[in-house]
C-alpha cells in the first residue's frame, strides 16, 4: 500500500507524484476474502484507494469511501500506480542481496524495507521514530 501526493510544476504545468509512506503485508493468495481482510484492518474507511482492475478488488466500495479502478497499462494507470510498481521492483532487487530469504521471515524483510523507505521524510525526528519502533515488537511470527 502506498500513499502518494500529486504535485504540479508551476513553470511547466506537468503533473508528477511524490511517494509518502508505504506499508506492506505478506499475503498467501489473491482471493477476494484476503484483500477484504487487509482493507478492513489496515486502511482507514475515509481513504481514497486506487487499484488496478483486478477482480480481487471488486468489493472495496463496501469498506472504503472512494475506490478508483484503473487499467494499469494505460497512461493514467501508469501515472497513478507508478510508485507501487517502482517499490515492488525495488523490494525484489533489495531481497536479492540476501543469500537466503525464508518465507517465514519475509514479513520481517518487508517491514525493514518499508521502514528504510519511509524514514526519508523523518528528518530531525529520525531518532524519536527509531526509539518508538525499537520499543514495539519488531520481529513478527509469520507462520
């Protein structure tokens, strides 16, 4: 899941997106029930969600305020979903640096990656955030 903001260049009028925060959750299948469970638990009901037109995301209107479906290979889909695609590709290449990634600890690797990605915006609050994260249980059991 990615939070992004649309920015407009005042000189050229060109629109770009800047990524803000990411959250990743390991799932075992792409069934509708799995996606509904994630949306109910992890996303605020007042959120605007943009997804591709996968049949997995058909019933999101029941759980969130606005659900926008786009074809991911269209120009609008590429613009709106670019950060999700970029981060997934980057995570895959980041995982290649480890010799062996066990499926049991995959959620931990994703948590570490998201933390590193999200901390870019912490600035002066980096130490405070590090203390907050260190007191919470970091390693999760994933199976």
